[in-house]
C-alpha cells in the first residue's frame, strides 16, 4: 500500500516554505559527544522564529488554502508550538486565527501566540481536550481546522528537516526524533528513507507518555506521573497517518526518564548555550540515558523546540545543580550565641563554598531553648567538593544535615 506522504510531497513542501521558514543549522558538539560517547550533531529547530519546527507544517498547510477558506479563518489545537506556528504564518498570510491550548500550557507559549495576533482559548487538561474544543469552534465558525500532526501537508512540511539533514550531515547514521503525535518523525522518515535508506530513524518519548511506543508494539507502560517536563510530546494517541508511516519507515522508539530530560535541558543550556524545552531535549536524553543504543554512530539529534517557561527552566536548573552536588542545602542546630553564624560562614568560605541563602529560626517546634536552627544553600564545584565542605564543618564543631 502506498504511503500517504512521499518524497515528492516533501520536496514540494520545501519549495512552498522556502523563504518563510528558516533553514536551521545542524552542528556537531564535541563536548556532548564526549559525554555520551555518541557522535552528536544538533539540528537547532529552536532557532525558528517561533522557536519550534511546527512552523514548517503550518506554513505548508496554510499556503495551500483557497480564498474562501482563507476568509473563513483557521482554528488550531496545540500544547503550544503548533499554535504559535499557525498564529505566526496565519498573520503573515492575512488569515484570521484562533488557537486552543490546554490550561497548563507554559505562559511563554500563550504569550507568543497572542503577540502573533491569534485569539487564544485555554481549554482542558491535555491536547485531546483542547483538540475537542478546537473542533467545536471550527464547526461553529465554519473555519478550517489546522491539524497538529495528522495531515499529509503537515507531515510533508515537517519532513523538510530530513532534506536539510541529508545535505548538512556527512555520513549520517541515525536521526533521533522527539515523538508526540508523530508528524515530525513521519515526515523526517519519508525524506531520509527515500534519500538514504540505511540511516536509522529512532523516536523518543517520555516514559510518562509513551503512547506512540505502545502503538508501535513496544511493551511500555506509563509510570502514572500526571505531568511531564516534555508537554510538547505529551499526546495520548498518535496520529493515524504518522503511525502508518512510522510502522513502515521508523526503526525504533525508545522511552526516557523525566529526570534525564531535565538533565538534557541543563546540558544544552550549560554546554551549548541554547535554551531547549523538554520535548526538544528528549533526543539528547536518549543519547545520555541509552548511549549503547547509538554507540559509534553519527547521530543527528532533533531539538524540536525552545519554548520553556522561565520559572520551569529555573526549577530545572536548580534541581540539576542539586542532583550533581553543585547546590547543597544544609540544616544545623547551633548555640544561640553571638558569632556562631560567622563561624559557620567562615568554615564554608575557607573550604571554597559560596553561600547562596541563609535562614535563621529560633521558634521551630522541638528546638531547645538557647539553640537555633540554621538552614543555608551552598554552591559547590561538585559532589566531592560538597563532601569536603561537610567534613570541614564537622571538624569545626558543627554537624550539618543535608536537606
């Protein structure tokens, strides 16, 4: 049976979106390669105008609308990135747009869609609920519903990434792709397998939302976490067309832990100086968590987007620092006497630690009279340095309890 999207469709999409969507760089990373043991090349789709690959499919879909459809306007449902892509290109093409997002969508994505001139509606706890609301809105207004992933034009638009990869990465072995509804991996697979059939296509999902992996026959059960840092790929069911293409062309789907996705976000920020959202970091998370899967291979990791709420990013960074031992929180019970806090600070400073914050409590339940509770966060170089600081505090007569 012929596939619903062909290489000719992808090439036509490339011609359609040329000049309206960035041809993003794909660059090697020596540091991430050394960390993972994988020859890492990074495809920076977070450098699109709306910081996501979703612009490609949105532009290809909207550019094909006729005058009557254009006047009727469009409606889209999205966890955020598809909404932004639709909003941006609808504005450029003069098409009225309404976008429906789940209520938990990061503020950055909501604000960006509004700045593009779209009407934003928040509805439901997930993509499925938002999509149901978008269908009703489109039907009531006689508008065109722009699918997030289950449409040949959308898939073909996303597949233009594959065309670029073939030109940008010599001797490519594997492409690692974040997977939600499947439009991205389906489009890339169509392009890559047509031009370089030996290249492996591997999808990545969070272990909390492995719907595509399950549909592909993997015996993976969600870990029942209600939320995910990778909300952009938190889709309950894959698209019908993407799944049909994936069954023919995708070589494997892997799942990764939420903690590893957080680590990947911080690696991109610290090493590549690049802001990457959870979904976009999933491909690097796969290389970090399962390097044996890609050993001795030249891998293109798709950074699908960079729209992460700043409060979430701050929390991710602090959690990563704590896990690596570079930010340690101590609790002491010390005599309530002059100079005790200064002694603790001097011991930490002499050992090379940097005190980030201090809390001093005399009224905590259970604290003896004439004693006080001291809590502080200390920045260190690494876990070994944190252990050395703790030893210095003990030698100085203080017994810190890690928090």
